[in-house]
């Protein structure tokens, strides 16, 4: 989190707000403040007005506010907004016309109100002219509660400009698994990039289901699909912005139990994608494509539509969900190993595609923290086996082994017996991440075995592969015992 920011508890959620140690307020009418709701709303406005927020005029804000009233009056938007602003002038059908007008004036023209509350805006440090509740800003309690106030005061103080920006963030959100999902970064350029993609996604979604029949599922599948699109747009740029962590905000503002989940995607994934794009893009894309649990529906009315088909917003990607499970951990390396073994190191599907071993190692190095020295040692062992005249016998032994260390000793002895250069003992120790032979085996030793097999499989002839036993079950059983 950037210096000077801290979390402000808001009901059961959080807000990222300004406090007395913050720098002076920006002279711009609206500006990025480090809060996902405010920043996403500003990014949406930058796309709609096609200029940076520093250049917004009051006339710009008023025209966009009037357009927003027309948009949110549509039936589908009234349903969508119930997760963002329940019991508000946007969603409450029992609210009288005069009160709806007052609500619109406060939410979209409050910056014209010169009345002050004697407090500063919790976001931008300008004078606050409203004390608001959860009908206008997600995750807040009622205006008389101390749950989200600072310094022992009730209510949440906000200026008209930040309140205005928040009303636009739903334009870049999908309702996924019952909660709003939107994208944010502490870097405003990434927030802008992500918001642009999200706005297009929301428009496509509404066009595809004007009756609201489609219910998006699987937050990580949706989030990483957009992240991949953002990476591709980033890659196509002549001048690239620095890679950053991005955050998927999965929130609900239901008054009984507001929630805010931070689904963080580390920049290491973008770094992996960037390196994999050089030589491995086709292979990687095939792995991701194979991880979808269902086929996309081309025509929902088609008689040929199978039961395994889903629209794109309801489909689950197993690889993306596995990555999401990893990224929810503070240290995601162990979970990343599991994802690698499930989707990259698949030794039960011979012959592997060329480059599978190198792609798997790149993933393990960038996301699971595997040292390059271990990877090079694994390659050295595998290449010695692949070159050996005994490779068929040795590979069969690796595939069926119940004792991996004894098998490496056997491999070393067998190669030496036929007069070939034996495996270096130092390479075995390095591959297994051991200091000496007295150390206990690491928990990931079956991954080392599978990587060696994968590397050898890429180099042996098809006839040898046909005669191999199934390699999948023995390793899986032992792996489960070890973990």
C-alpha cells in the first residue's frame, strides 16, 4: 500500500482513505485517491470523456451525471445496482419522486453544494459536504453509526466529487457469484487499462442478456480472463507501463452483511506471461483452452447445443481457479507448485508437446520460486537418461518407482555399468534441493521425478513411448502420502 494510506474500517469492509499525514489535496475536480471504488469510477469517466481526470470540467461532470440517470433508469440496471446501492434513489421503488430527485442532486451534483460539515473528506482531504451511508457508498453502515467514522465520530464524511465518482464504478463491474467484481490497481494507469476492458465486458454482457437471465460464476475465471486481456493490450503498446500487482475487488453492499474480498493477482504472473510469449504462446494458450470445463455456447437456440456448453460468463477454467486458490495465500508458491503439476507437468499424456518442460520450468521459476540451479540440475539428469543406451529401461524404472532416491542410484549405477558418463552426485543433490545426502527429502520430490520424466519423454522416440506403463498413478499416490 502506498505511503500515507491506511485502511478505514467501513462496516464489515474496508476503504482506502486519506488521513492527516497525507499530501495536500489535488486542485483537480476529481482525482485518484487510492480507493478502489473512487478510482474505478474516475477511470470509467476518463474513458467516457476521453481525457485525464485533471482536465475534467464541471460541465463534463454534469453532462455525465445526466447521462447516468438515464442509464440507471433502465430495468436491467436497476437490478444490477441492488448489489451496489441498495435502498437508494437508484434502486428503491418505494422512494417518492421528490426524494429521488434529492438523491440524484446529492450524489451527482453535491460538489456544487457549498455547505460544509466541519470535517474533511475521508478520501481526498477536501472539505466534506455530506455525511453518507451505504446507499451512496458501498460497505458503510447508517449515517448515525460509528462503524465507519474516524476519530470517534459518526458517519462517513465525503466531498461531492468523490461521492460523484463512486456512482460510476458499477459501469465497470460484473455481478459474479452474487457479488460485484471489478478491477483495481494502486497504479492509476493499470486501473485505467483494466476499467476500459471491464466497461466493454459489461456492455457485451448486458447486450447478451438484456433480461438478466445469465448469472456469471467463478470469480477467478472471470478475473483472470480480463487480466489476460489486459496483458495482451499491454504487450501491444509501444511504450509499456511498469508491471504491477492488480486486485480484483469482490464485494457486496447488502445491508445485512456487506463484504469485501481482495483477490490479488501478483505481477509475477504478468512477468511469466511476458516471458512465455516468446516461444511458448501457442503451447500456453492450448493449456488454458484445455482447462475450460465446458465449451462456449455459439447459439443458445441451437438444437446442437450440448449439456456441457455454457455461455462465456458461466464457464469455469480449472487452471485459473487453481491460480486463484494459490494467490489467496500470503505465500502462494506451494499452491503454484500444485497448479504446475496439474496443468503443465502432465506425464500421463505422452508424447508431450515440444517445449512443455521449458514452459513448466518457467512457470515454476517465476511463480513457485524454484531456483534456476535446480532446473538446470533436473535437465542435466534427464538429458543423461535420454542419451543413454539404457534409456528405455531407466525410463520404465522412473515411471514405476516407489522409491525415487533408490531409482536415481539405480540410474547412476546402470549408466556407469554400460560405460557412459554417470550422473553427478552434486546434480542429484541440487535437483532435490539437498545440502548433503543426510538431509531429508523435500516435499516436492515427486515434482522433480515428474519433471525428469517429462524432459526425457520429449526426447525419446514414439516406439519407446508405446511400451511404457502408465506413469500417472504411482506418482499421484505417493505424492498424496507425502503431502
